[in-house]
């Protein structure tokens, strides 16, 4: 299992979503998929955070290959629900 890192831009844009919320939501993902076959290291997921909110997240595998960097997280949208078949 890759280490989960949370990019600081999430906290800047969404101060109500903590790093722990993102890590918990990723580990509790109810749906996950490779975002684009042309870019195999990018993933989209939706999962429940520490407060029970369903978050959508986008992540990329680090260049070292040892971590997953989540750089987008917010409450799930209808568009992401469709993308993840939720």
C-alpha cells in the first residue's frame, strides 16, 4: 500500500477539510478508478471522511512511486458521482 500524502492546496482552498479527513476518505473509498488510460498514475476516488462526509478526491502516484499525492478533495459533485458510477 502506498503512503498517502495530502497536498497543501487542499487546506488552502478547503480549510474545513483536514489532512486526516482526506486520508480517512481515501482509505474508506467506496469507488476508485484510473482517471485516464493515457495517464495511468492519476486516480479519482470517493470516500467517507472523519465526519461522515462523502468526498471526491483526485490523486497522482509520486515520481518516486512510493506515495499517492492527493491534490484535490471536496464534497462529491454530481459529475464525479457519474464518473465513479455512484
